[in-house]
């Protein structure tokens, strides 16, 4: 499939849940746009869920996020990753926020997650205005959107009504991709959660603003050492490889930008880097070489605006994975995101 044809195909399937970019100096407002009815009614989510009970919710989230990201811009990417880990494990239910022995948050796979204090700060402020009304899951979902906007990414409307899980198990954190899987494995994982190959490519584009530790990419830098030669490991550009080996020579705890070109800006440069063999994670670089995903990558390189619009649609789909809604007795509205309530709501 040629890139131009695929671009038209992508445009034809983009959800109308996204629109434009937000402004940093004021809270963005956008016209009401339709979304698929299944998104609203299958899980009983809606855009006006908090309009009467907590009308100031989005303003509180936006104001708090602006303060946090101004102090540390890396928190934006951290929140995106936190949201992804939450949704991909057992569904979007804030189980990743529960902080107890044996929880997802305490798992080895979650040890580098950040942003918990941001959600706690927002939740405390929301509780002052709307006690026991807004779920931690909805806060994390909306905070992820606002963090994306603050780094130049797209704005999308978030339907609300998710409830919080009372259960969190460390073993569930292992279901989140680690960055060393094959494309086939990733496609199977995404499809098992109702996502498709376009979502895989587009959501991987969140690495336009992320970092990873030198320790996590040793197999990329020294292929064949320590028994790593059997792992999928596409080649790196020689100059980029030299830079990475020098940067990570002494301290495996140092961090490297996932987008070597524009690491603090939410844009499609991430995909252009793949074309130059500058995909830091194996799974990212393989998106360009695998025939099932490379046409999507080429379209996103050729038409950067496709990424901005489709990212919004894919994020809405991600946030709709196995949510606990109003009729689900397994959920609650936590008053503290770190702990289940001592009683049922």
C-alpha cells in the first residue's frame, strides 16, 4: 500500500474526538464533537458526567498540571507512561496507583514509573471541592491529556465515569510491554485489549517525549554480549550508536531521550528518526522494518498532521480498555488514590 493511499485511509478512520492544540496560557475550549456511541454507552461514560457534581474538575487538573510540568517537563512523559501501564495491565482502573505490598505499583516492572505525587496533589485539590465524587482513574486519564497538551501535543475530549479498582496485583504489571518484544507479540497484546496495529504504531509515538535509562538499553549498545544476541535487536545508526555508548559507558543509571532530535516537543519527529535507524528501543525501530507496520510509519513521516490527530483517537481507545463504570460493583471512588476506601461507596 503506497504512503499516499494509506494517508487517506488513516484520515478516513480518525475519530472526531480530537481537535487542534491547546494553549499553555489558558484552558482550551473546543466545540462538542461526536464520538462512537459504543464509547459512551458500553461503559456508561459521558462528557457531562461531572458537569453538575464537579464543574471545576478540568480547570483544577489543568492548573495543577501546568504547575508541575513547569517545574519538571519530564513529568508529562511520565504521566503518559503511568496511564499506559494502568490501562494495559488490567484495564483503566487506577490499580497502578494502589500502594501496598504486592500491588502493581510495587512490582519490578513498575519501579521506574513516576508521577504518583502529581495525581495525589490533584486528587487532594479535587477532594476539597468535590469530596468522594471524582475517581482517581478519571483524574489520571485527564491529567495525561493535559500533560500532552502542555508539551505541544493534541487536545482531546475525555469522557468520564470510570471507577477505581479495589484490587492490584504485582503479577499483572508483567503484562505491560517492556520494549524488547517482537512486533508479532506486540500486535497480539494490543489486539487482546481491543487495540489495532494503527494504535500500536501511533501510541508508540508517545516516545517523542520520553526517556529511558542506560541500563535498559544495554542490549542495543553491545549486541551479542551477556547472552543478548538472541533478542530482537535491529541495527542503530553508527554515529548514534557511538554517542549512546559514550553517554552510557560509565553510569547505567543515566537517562537517554527516546527522541534524539526533539525530545521536549510533542511531534512526529520520532518516526523520522526510525527512518535513520535512530529508534532507541528495539520495538520502536522494528516498527519501521516490519511490513505490517512500516506503511503506517511512512505515512506518519510523510504527513505529520496524521500523527497529531490519530494520537488523540488512539488515546481515547486506550482509556476505554476494560473500565469499571457506574453499574459495576467491583469499583469505587477512592478518596485517597493510594488506598482502597475502608468502606464501600
